[in-house]
C-alpha cells in the first residue's frame, strides 16, 4: 500500500468547469467567484478577476 493510497484525485466534470472571462484561465465553477450579467453566470479564478469583471462586464462578454 502506497503513501497516498487513501487519497482520491478529484476531477471536475465538464458541467463543473468554465473559463474565466477576464484572464481566460480554465476554472472549476465556484459560487464565491461568480457574477451574473444579463441572465448568464460567469465564474472566475480569483476575486481580483471577479472584481475586474464586475466593474465593466460588457468589456468581457462576447456578443452572440
């Protein structure tokens, strides 16, 4: 039995993953770093990216 045999690696499902709209980094969806704009949810890697988005969300959202 190995040293880490009791640990399980956590792998997020694709439903739990997103992309930070500010820096482009892949992120796991986290309610602490979430903003809503025009009915859509956006997730961030850090509070600083969330705050940057919250200042001017239109700068980071692509027109559909």
